[in-house]
C-alpha cells in the first residue's frame, strides 16, 4: 500500500477575461480570455516549466480550461485535465453579468449602508461572507449559493484532490473568490486584497492538515516574461 506523503497544490487563478475587463460579475457565467489574459497565462506556463506536476485539476468553466491549455503548451508539459464542478467560482444567481459595483451597492444598502466604502469600513474582514449570504437571500432564481454551500464544496474539492493525489505537486486552476475564500478558511492571515490573474497560492497537505505556504504570488509569471 502506497504511503501518503506531502501534496503541494499550486492553486492559480485563470487569466484575465472579457467580463473581468468590463468590471462585471462573473461566477458561473463565463467569458473568454482577453489578449492580456492569454499573455499572462503564457508567462505562467513558462514560469512553471521547471516544476514537475503529478496532476492537473480545473473548474468546469471555459476560462480555466483555456488557461490550462495555454499553461501546458508554454510550460512544455501535458497532463489529463480533471474537471471539478466543485472548483467553480461562487454562483451569483441573478447578479451574473451585472456590474460589480451595482452588486456591492445593492448588498451595502441591504445592510443599511449608504455606500460600499461605509460597508467595508465596518465589515472589512467579514465582507465576503456577508456578500455571499446577501446575494443568496436576494436571488429569486434560487441559483445563488449561500456561504455554507459554497465553502463546503470548496473544502470537499480539496479533500478529493488530496485523496486522489497522495504525493508531489498538483496544479489547480480555478477562480479569484474561490482562492480568497480558501485562504479565509485555512489561514485568514493570508487574506490581503484581490487575487491576481495567474498568481499562485501554494497549499500543502500532509498528515491530514492543510498549510498555506504562500499566497497570491506573481513570481512564476515574472519568471515567464520574455525579455527583449
């Protein structure tokens, strides 16, 4: 029987998309990578070329699959793509495709604040959880997730990956809020602003415990920049 060792998850956000660029809500909704998004994925691939990966997991959204294809081509490696629905971005329900600002203004007003800034002044660290549950409460379509449902599927996805891969490095390509919420669950001290496109957050799993080794790291992208 194979003994479980240390699994290191290289968790990265997909390249920048059209909806990212237009500042619109993008959860279960999808849009293609922009030229900038393709470029940063190429840079990430080259920056990861010297890292040996045992497996690759993505969400089932097109932007993560597109990013995975680019990263592998420019990193010079090829792995089967394991799609996990549980790695999807948060489902925003009726707010999908709306302007980000409109959604945050609606949530802020729901909680009695005149501005998004005032809401964040009071609820800085709890803002994501409050927003997620507020969106679920306001969503008449019934498609939005609440905090418990969202966080449960994220942790289940990590557990599944680490049960299937018992040693070595694993590349995981998913989404910004997914990564930030995982950080808030595993090591809240690592939460520090938005997750950059193509940044790498390293999460190790050993002896039944998750440890955040680094967060929102752009060094691999920097390594992959082609110098003229």
